[in-house]
């Protein structure tokens, strides 16, 4: 990660699919570009104040923050951004960008609406292992 730049993935810590996605990114992000924080965490609560779109949102978010600006991506844009930053999966992001955002987000919302039924729901947020600890924010 370059100096002054942060890429934070905000995820639903009790969602089985979200936790599987976090495990995937942790495994594939060999350059350690991403940090992670649960949607119910302190870090996300600070972000919510400046980004009203996050209120009551049922989405994965990626915050791109530099000293000059801050951009918050959600739904399919967040997923494609993550894939773009994982060298082995850039090709998948390119395919995803072929489809218009409204179509991608409809597909995203369908998955989001059924994720607990299909992938399950945990009783508490995912806790990082000691090796992962430095990549997780409160």
C-alpha cells in the first residue's frame, strides 16, 4: 500500500458469504493492499457520518482514502474494485465491467437478499487470527 493511501473493505461480520469473501481476499491479496473492518465496527461508524448512503445499506463497501480525497464504493463497484486489485482476478473484473451498473447491482441485491439463507449467519463477528490482526480495524 502506498504511503497515505488506504483501501478498507467493510463487510458484514456475521454473514457466512462475507466472511468467505474476506478469507478469499486475505489469501489472494499478496501485496497486502486491503485492510478490513466490520460494518458494525467503530471504523465504519466514523465513515457513516460523512457518507449518508451507508445508512441502512445492506452492502459491501470499499473505502479508497488518500490525503487528497475519499471515495466509498458499494455493491458491484466495490466487488469489481477488489477483483481489479487482485492480479489473478483482474480478468474477472474486466468481464464484470462489460455489464451496466444497474444490471450488476440487481444481481448483487439478489445475492444480498438470500445470503443468510444460503451461506448462513453467525452469532458474532469474525475475529482475525493473530497473523491477520494487523489488517483488521475496529
